[in-house]
C-alpha cells in the first residue's frame, strides 16, 4: 500500500512540518489503531511544498486509512506583536482518508 500527504501555504509563508501514518480498523469495527512504524515525518521547512510518500504491506481482511497532520507556523500580522512575543500563530490541520480494504 502506498500512502502520503502534503502541505503548502500561500507564497510559501511560514514553517511547515508534516506527519503521516497508517491506521487499521480494530475488531470492534469502530476503533482505529496507528500501525507501529508507519509514521513518517518531514520538516520543518520554509517554502512550498512539503510532501511525504511511503509504502508498507497491506493484508487481506483488514481496513486501513491514512492520517496526515500538518503544522504551520505563520506570521500573524498583529501590530506591536514583538512587544508581547506573539508575532506567530500555529495552525494544526489533520486530514483522514476514507477507509480502504485491499
């Protein structure tokens, strides 16, 4: 199974990090478990884009999904921010794929 993710920002502003992992659906049909060793991380980088792609074996009878979490640290543009050390904002986005079974 191939999986991956990516992130970017307008004009490449800020610093970006990205983590991707694979989860497998538990026997109860509701609980998702992150597969040990499936997490790949990249960054921090400035500029665009930050992309990750990797692969791992998939097994018949299991249901999988990919989870990607991007963290962006961007300037917030508030006047006087240097006086209060609040010139940057952290934005965290998580995307989850639809479940897939091989």
